[in-house]
C-alpha cells in the first residue's frame, strides 16, 4: 500500500466520505495477479511495509488497488474471494461506532496499518461489507474514473435499495441524483458521493444473489477485446457485454477464483 494515499484527498475536498481504495482478497494470489494484469492492464509490485504479503496494482504511475490472501478466519466463516472498497473517513473510530449505532455490523474493530492509516471492516444494515479508513500521508488529487485502470463506477446490490441509500446518505452525506426504471430488473438509483453527477448505483439484488454486496467497475479502453481476455484467462462472464444509458458498455464477470468484478468502457 505504499501509494495508497495518492488516491486520497484532504477531508475538506472531494475524497471525503467516498470510496478511494479497493482490495481483492483471494485464494490464489499468483493466479489472480496474472489474471488482472492480463485483463485490466495493471502492473503490480509487492508492498514491503507489512508482515502479511500484499500486492499493489498500478494503473500507470498511480496505485489503484491491493491484493492479499483471503484470511484464514474469513475463509472459515465462509467468506468467498471478493473485492472490497475503502470509504475515506475523517475518524475511523467514530465512523465505525456510527455504522454500528445505525444498525450495521463491525467485522474488525479499528486498528492501525503502520505508515498507511487506521481502518476497520464493517457492513451496512443489510450486510454489504465495506472498509473505513483514515489514511496517513500527503494528499494528491484523485484521478477521473474514466481513466483506464481506475474505478469508473460503484454498484450496490441491496435487499432494499431505498433503505440502503438512507443509511449511506445519513452516515456519509451521499445524495440522490436520479432514479431509472429498468423494467423487470426494477429501479436503479444513481447516487453522488463527490458533488458531480453520480458515481454510485443502487438496486435491489436478484433473488439468486445470496446476500447484498458492493461491485466495482474498472475502466478499460474497449469492452469487446477485454471480454475476450476474461474468458481466455479463465474468468467467467456473468452478464453482458451491454450498452447502458449514456453510451458506455459494461460487462460483469468472475475471476478464476470466484471474485465478482465488472468492467466499463466509455462510448467511442
């Protein structure tokens, strides 16, 4: 995580209370590293500041995400390989207490990562897991989500998206942008975390999904070629490719270890 703070911003700027770092917990770090480098186009490097092996994924000169082996205690609880997101908190301890008071749960109490920041692992009242972190170090401007290799969209599959929005609005100040009728799929709520025109979507999860979760869309230059790379490298397409309102193209997939992720390409 040496450059994790390069994705952060001071609390009075736009990174406050929004996602700024992403982490893959997986059962095979070598295979997962090769897969995402081939599919998303990342480079990688080890992070030497921790007793636990940790890999950094980079897009160009900036760090985007990290990867670690799925902790044994998490695997014993039935946690599958998954992507998790960190929400920037001014005070991780206070934010963690507030999540619990609001009906959420705490999976790991706040603790320090030396030289990086203070973090906790929590879940919203419907069970979708995310991280909180107060990062250390100097701030630098965030990179637009349209930049290849960076996260271009965040999506919450909720049991009740209206109640979920109320939770995130109350805890983090997120605001409603617009609601879209998706027909049989139900309504899709576009939410803003940064004073722009929305960077989060929320909808009710399909019945076949066992529990609510956050999904993250990594930006790629072209959806057709990257879709081929997913299957060529052992991944599985679960939805798409599909053109979405605004002209972008998306595809949802699972990596070879089973972690859900998605890709988005801007319209040409």
